[in-house]
C-alpha cells in the first residue's frame, strides 16, 4: 500500500473543517484540501490515522449524513513539510463520545470526531502529501485490510499534460460485498453483511483475487504494486486537492 511504500511522516496537524459542497479550493498556497462526500446511503463518522512518524492526527472530523460533504485542509507547507496518512468511514456507530462510543466497522476508539487508536479493518483512502517530492501528492484506495464501502479518490482542479497518466481516479464505485468469499464475511449484530476482511494482507488469496477482478484500481494485497501492469498508486503534482467519495454499500 501507499502507507507501506511511500509514507514516512511527522507533523503537527491543524484542521480547517467546513461543511460544504465538494471541490473546495485550497486555502493556503501549496496546501491541498480533501473533501469527503457521503453517497453511501447511511450516516458515516469519519476517521483518520497517520504513520508512525506523524506526531499529531486530525481532530474534529465530521459526521456526515447521506448526501452531505465536508472539507479539511492539509497543512503540508507547515513544518515538517509533509503529511502522510489515511481516511476511512466508520459505520454503525452508537454511544456517547468520550465514554462508550463504538462503531461496528472502522472502530478506532471512544471519540465520535477523531481516532484514539488504530482503525479496525475498513476501506481506506491513503495519501502522501510531501512538499519535497516533485511528483507528490501520491494517493491510493486500499482494500488490503478489508472492503467495507466503495471509495473513489479524484483530484480537484488538476492540470494534466497531454499524454500523461497522472491525476487518475483511484478506486471504483462498485459495492464488492456481494462478491466476498464466505469465510471473509463480517455481519452487523442485526445480521447485515457489513465488511469483507482480508485473511492474509501480505499474500494473494481468494479475497485479493476477487477485489482485483472487480476493482483493479485499488490495492487488494500489500505488495500488489509490484505486479506488472498494476493500477494501484496514483500521483498528481498539479491539483488543489482531492475528493473522496464513499459510495453505496450493503
């Protein structure tokens, strides 16, 4: 995954959060935005985790009803000049924030607006914003740990030279839960199929074969980017930000 091959990290994160329409422009020169769009048909609580050398994670991430969107600013021009991490949707959440808040999918601690622990298996949108890398930002959709919701990542206001393969759309909008191998399925307390968990993220499996056959523009296992002709990692050096869309699941 991008977190495995391109992330290195550190930074103090200041979040600029506004509920808005997609594709909001960057608010500072060189800083990119990430806009979240919820088309999943359910309420989503956004989560974020960062790589080991990142000092501070995002705080005050939004809860989005179906059809809502929200934008954060990535302060990669502040010291140390990069941000590397991942975003995901938490599903089926209940309880009081700071006390007994819990999510069926993507659980990452007792807070509704930020993560206090690493995430439980879920679909991921991964990024490497690095001002020292002329090709950055790098990005990918990762189903390496699990597939919970379809995700797409699209650059905003990208300028792509003729013939360039940069600034592509990562991921796909198709719900892959119906194709999940029987042994990899996880259900909600009510019996609804909500997650498909990879039994071995570091080797090809029936899970990864299924993911690749239906969504070749997302990671299905950890070193898929070494396979000839793979479409797992994307970069876009000339855009103002990205739109992450969570599409309909089960």
